[in-house]
């Protein structure tokens, strides 16, 4: 198992914090929790996750659930998601969700000093949860004729770094360029980097329903990203290149897209026809 996506169901254990004292964006708190879990189970692996400026082999979502007037709902249900992009990280996350582990049902975890009880963990049978191998993703999409159109749900603000600027538009070359960079950073078999060129020259946006949302960044800044749904269609169908793009599309659920994936940004997944995002054409 190279890849895993764990979806945790949480319940707040304390609702006494004053309104406005909780984060408006929980991505950094979620990232800190993920690193604490790794540190607890494998200090050597934890140390490697802090090294250098390279891509990190995990993602962490923000806290998802009701929050009105800056308060948590003690009767509400919340969700948190972690993914692993290498076998060591994925196996550790799976271990953490086993009985007695720090992410297992019955455990208490803390986000920004706020306690939550873990009520359930899913790693399959859910659109946002799953397990896979790189060879499995590649083989499944390269074996059959790939579609002409690929559709995605962007569930958290998604932006890209291009020419020294933050770009909150999921242009084809930025979207799939981000995915191939992550794939090639961690997969045992790399895809050609020319996938970015194919996306730039041969893909178009077929339709979209997007809005922007700002997220607080370091030192008081803001990062603006796109939320919603988008579909890309090929203008020059090539079975090989569309097969590669289809493999990357399935990879997006684990890898995230764009910048800030370890702190809740760029949560994305492929959407298929049965979910109302038909791949027509």
C-alpha cells in the first residue's frame, strides 16, 4: 500500500472557548497534529518530514463541520482527513488508526488545544477515503481507453505558484503540472514531465462552477484559492497522454493539488458521471 486516505469522524469535547478564539482555518493545527502522530510512532520518520523544502509525502485537511458565530457545536459532527503518499507514511497512518492508536475510535486528539473525540475512521467505501498503489492507479487507467473529459471537485481553496505569483485559477497546465510533480516525487515509476505541455496545449476547460475564498497565511497575509467544480476536455485526443492524465486524476484524492496541501489547501478529487459530473464527449 503506497497511498492511503483516512477520514476521521470527530466530536467536540469542550464548547467553552469564547467565540472568536478558535481558528477560522484549522489547516495548520491539522498539520501539527499529523506531525505529532508521526513523532509519537516513528521519530526517525518525523525528522525526515521536516527536512529541506521538498514536497511532503502527506496531506492534512482543515476541520470540516458546523461552526456558527465562531463556536463549535457540541452536538455536531466534524471530519478531518489525512493522506499518505509513500509506503512508510501510509503504513504509519494505518497503524495510528488501529485500536489503541492516536487516531483510533475512542482516542482524544487536540487541534489548537481544542479536544475532540474520535468516533470513527474510514479508509475505504467513501469518496474521500481509500487505499491504493501507484502501479494500481497507472495500470487501471492505462489499460482501458481513457475518457476525453476529466472532472474534479475542489473542496478547499486551491491555488498555484507560477512565475513568482499566486494564481487562484486551476488552469490545465497548473492543475496537472502540480499532480505530475507530486507523482514523480514519490512514485516508483515517473511520468514524463511533458504531461504539463500536453495539458497546456491540448486541454481546455469544458465547464466550471468556482468561487474564491481567502485563507490566512503566515505573517498576516492571505492566500486566495478556488473552490467548486471544474471539468477539462481534450482538444487533441491522444490515448497515452489522456491515460496519464486519468491516472493523475485518481491520484488527486491522495496528493492534493497546488500549494499548501499539508495544511488543508488543495483538497481535490475526481468526480465521475454517477456523481452528476458526467464525462461527456
